[in-house]
């Protein structure tokens, strides 16, 4: 268990250092200024909700097939 905690700590440290050195993204700033960033966020949310719904539906169908046999 300690190995996993150490690996997680190491990965988080590396990722936090890498993200701190990233330059600002001009496209994101432009979308934020125009208010279009909310459109992007809503579209991404709709896609994720659609995928989650599809997976839940697929799981139900598979469960019905498993119970049939």
C-alpha cells in the first residue's frame, strides 16, 4: 500500500510542476472574454451525459441477457 501512495505522490508532484510551467492558452482567453467558453462547457457536458446514458443503457441490456441464461 505504501508503494501506491508513494507513486501517487510522485505523479501528483510531477503533474503539478508540469502544469505550473505551461504558458497561457490564447484561444481559451479569447473564448472566456467573448463568453463562448460556456458554450464549450455545455457541449462537453452534453457529450459526457450522453456517453454515461449510453453506458448505463448498455449495462442494463447486458444484465438482462446474463439473467436470461
